[in-house]
C-alpha cells in the first residue's frame, strides 16, 4: 500500500468533518507495536492487576521516572488503551480493556469490550 499524500489526507479529514465518510479506524497497529517494549508491558500488567493506582503510585511501583511513565501513559491514551479518571485532586490511569483486537491487514488496533462488566482491574 502506497502512502497517501498530504493533499489526500487533508481531503479525507475534511470529508470526515463534513460527515461524508466515516473516520478511519483508530490507532495504527504499527504505532502500537513501536511502543510495546518490556517496560510498557510491565506498566500495562500492573494496571491490569492492581486497582486504583495513581500516576505517582504507578511510578513508585515501576521504579521509573515520573516523566517517563506519564509520557508512556499519554501515548497509550492516544491509542485508546488507557484512559485517565480524575478523583478529587488525583488522576488515576486505567485500562480501557485487557484485550485488544489487532487487524494486521488494515493495521488497526481497538480495545475489546470486557465480558459483561466494566474493565476494572483486579485488586
């Protein structure tokens, strides 16, 4: 598949805004694969198994710099894998889902709904 020109991408975006076509599926799988390092898997695993961790608690548990963890969480949020929940003055990251659907042909990734209940992590 040949990359699209900026003019083509701009025309597509305008068509989406006008409602003439649907937005392309979000996130691109290659973007996800480019950030899935052992450290990111560890972060996702902690989010999946520990409930209600703040960003500060998460950085302490992982032993990583707060800026590194925040940057990774922001990238995962853009991909729709993590969302941020505000509780008072604290911001808590949580997984949207523990499972993702990856389409290797269309190069898309989407979180799958959890079976029956919300995607709340285990305690």
